[in-house]
C-alpha cells in the first residue's frame, strides 16, 4: 500500500510563518536598538568629562625635564582624549633642540603616553667658567653647566665654529666604547692638517687628524694593547699609526744603553787585567 502524504493546508502554515517573521523582526529590532544605544553611549562619553585626559605619561626623557615636555606638548586635563592631534604634539615637542623625535599614543579610558628620543650629548665646549653641551647634530645648547657630566669629552681651543661642529660630528660617529675613553680634545694649529690632541682617560696622549678621526680611532684599544704599560709618549693616529716615546723616556733609554756599554767596557778591562796577572 502506498503511504499517504501529510498535506498541510495554507491556513495551518500561516500562523507558523507569522511567528517566524515576528522572531526575525524582533532579532533585527534588538540589534538596531543595541547599536543605537551604543552610539548614544559613545556620544555621551565624548561629550562628558569622562573622555578628558586624566593621565599624561612621559617616557625616554633624560636631560629634558618631564615637566618641560608636558608644557611643550600643550596637553592638559581640559583636552578631550580623542581630540588630541598627535602630529601637532609631535611637531611641538621637536621644537626643543634636544628632542630628536617623539611618539604620542592614546589609550582608553583617558591616558596619553609621550615617548621622546633625545639627541646625544657628544661633547662639551669650555666657555669662560662654564661648559656648553654639544649635541650629535653639532648644535651648541644655550644652557650652561658648571661641570661636564663625564658622559662626553671636553673640547678646547676651537676658535672656528665649523671646526667645532666637524669635531662633534666625528665624535658622534664613534662607538660609545671608544668615545667614553676620551677625556679632552684640544685643537692643534697646523698648516697642512686639521689636527687635534686627545687626552685619554687611561693616561695616554693621542695626536690625530680630524679628517680620518672617526675612521681611525676605533683601532685605539688594539694599539694600546701592544704598548708597554709603563711606556709614555704620544700615539699618532692618522694616515699612518705609530708611537712616539716622550723625551724623558727616550733619555732614560739612552742612559740605560750608556750604562750598559760602560759596564761592558769595565768588564772587558777587568778580564784583561786578570789575564795579565795570570801570565805574570
């Protein structure tokens, strides 16, 4: 026997269709209402004091004061967090001579983080009874310090600003392990070469050409390693590299050689006397 098919009339299906459509409409309505309330909440948050800047964090500062960075940024607690123009703040911070770059980030609920990258101080120049820091770009800061911080060498005797900036640029190219060994740099007048005399923290003196300074100075530790620890003199670093003993040391060497020759002559005379005595 054939199975009878269940036939559902249209009248019976209409209530089911209406119910499905109603559930679909309800879901859509809930979704639209949720989005609407979220938008209303965002608008209320943006218009209320809740969205104002509550915390300003500053990172990366060393020489520049944190309060100075805050003032330069122009950001206050009256500013809306999301209305802070990060590019404008960055440009304002980079007007400071010691700030090389800056990054500004905003984070919920109300925090602005400023991270600065400062220019390195590569040297100090002596001016009267104080010292002016020189930055890696060659600019000399207006503010003075009574004593250099020991983080960079002191430049002395540079009468031309162009030579001063060139020397600062050469030092900035040195590895920190080398630049930290230099205590003072003195300009040396020379018609043929732009020379500088360096006084090193380990007690040695170096006479170098500014033209090859950044290229040749990294070899300094290997040169010193080959010298006698008691040797004193001048290390020449330029087109050629050699060690020139001081006059005192060379004089001592000559005296020692003379003493040795005199002792050898005395010993020869003594041996001759002994031979003559034995023959008699």
